[in-house]
């Protein structure tokens, strides 16, 4: 990972070099004198006076990387995020080889902002570092930035950062075949009713889980595996239209909660989980993946949430059973649609009644 240096250590070496160079040459040029004076002011803790000297050096000699780095460091010492970012950007525009030093200044500033509970300042300090490469940011700071983006609803920014520190959920355990009643072997499914995941099923592999700079194992902060983070990853995937990738994170979140304990947070998670189950099942049903769709529809019906999807879930499961030649089970599902709609109104009821007539009497 990016090797961190403490603020001022690298700059101090530069400052001493500049002062020694002045003494050795005896040149006393105005710009060099301003730089040396700035270094002495900074070493004495007179940051504002140092800034004035460095700005004088800029006016006399132009924006050299050495002066721009000192200005960025000085503003960072004062906690001035915008000015620090401005001079870091100018430094990198002048010489891109200063990436390490620029990242160090901003990371230290971000840490101080985080410690002070100033989340917006932390985000502003870290954003240029993300542009330089997220691998430069330690795992705990990446997680803090992901959480900040989550709170803002910026899921497209939060998700890659989450995935760089969160371990993917374990695959579901194996169970006996789920469709042996149809006369064929099916893929095994997990405790949640899911078929064993493949690349596009419930593996949760969105192609971006091994982001640059990913740190696993003992380097991960403990909070990276918390239920809240798992839920946030699932919700971010859902918000970005990737329900298939969201499912294992929702399932892992629910699995981490005490069995039978009903909380508002759990109910909300189940609602999103159920919505994604239905969305993925419908997509699989349309593409002819009947077994995968059946497993998810069954899990949704067992979950019972969202209640507004229950009649549609039964209708879809009936359609899958009919496709698989299990007309007896299909009839039960279509009949359940009618029981869930006692007023017998709506297009879904009409379709269920039509399917029942066709299955029982062979006529439309």
C-alpha cells in the first residue's frame, strides 16, 4: 500500500536542503531568501508569516514545485481544506511526480477533519486523493469516505470504496436438489432458498470487488464487516439497478441479525431484499432460467415481504410450474392469486382466472 509519511518530515528535509544551499552558495537571491525565510517561519510555528514569504517567492520566481508543496503544507497545517486542495492541484499540474507528497498532505488533513467530526471537510480533502488512486487511502479512511457518500445518497461513489474493503459474503451452503419433483436434477440451493450462485446469480461479483489497493484480512477495519456496511452495499447495488449483486449482501445482513428478532431496520432490509428477489426472478423467468427464478420466488413467498408483491409472486411461480409441466402446482399458485384478491378485481385476477380455466378445461 501507499507508504505514508508524517506531515512535515519530507518538507523539513527540503527546507534544510534549501537553507544549506543558500549558505553554501552565498547567492542571496530574493526568491531563495523568501523561501528560506518561509522555512524558518514555518519551523518556528509562524504559519501565516511563512505563507506570506512563500507567496513572495512565487511572485518572484514562479510556481515551482518546491514552493507549491510548502504552500499546500502550510495551509494544511491551518486546516484550510480548499486552499490546500488548490495548491495540491497546482503542484501536480507543475510536476506530477509529487503525487506521494500531495497525497500525504491531504490524507493528514482528512484524518484531522474526521477526528473533529467534520465529515464534509474530510470528504473534500480525500476527493483529490481518490483521483490519484484509491489505493493511496488506508482502508479505514476509504470506509469512512464510503459512509459519507452513502449518507449523501451518492451510491455510485460509495460502492467502489465499499467493495475495496468489504469481504464478499460467503456462498450459501449446499442443500438437496430443489426440483426433483419435476423429474430432473437441479442445482443445490442455500438455506435462504437460493440456487447455488453462478457468475450472474447471487455470487455478488460485480467485476469491481478487487479494486486497486484492496486490503483484506487483518488489515481491514472491524467495522468493514458490520451488518450496517453489508446493508449499505446491498442498497447501493439496488439503487444502481444491480439487484442480482445486491441479493447476497442483503442475505448476509439478515443472517447477521438475531433470528426472530423483529426491528424496523430488519423489516426495511427485508422489504428491499424482497423487491430484489422479485426483480431478479422476473428477469430470469423471461430469459428461460426457470429453476433459478423458482428458487427466488419461493424465497420471496416464504419471506412474505413486500406484501404488495405476494399475488404477483404466486402468479409468477404458477407460470414457472406450468412451464415445467407441473400443472397441479401451477393451479395452486393461480388459485392463491384469487385468494389474495377477495374483491376479484384487477388484471392479475383476470389472468389467473384465465390460466385456471385453460389448465382445468383446456380452453381459453
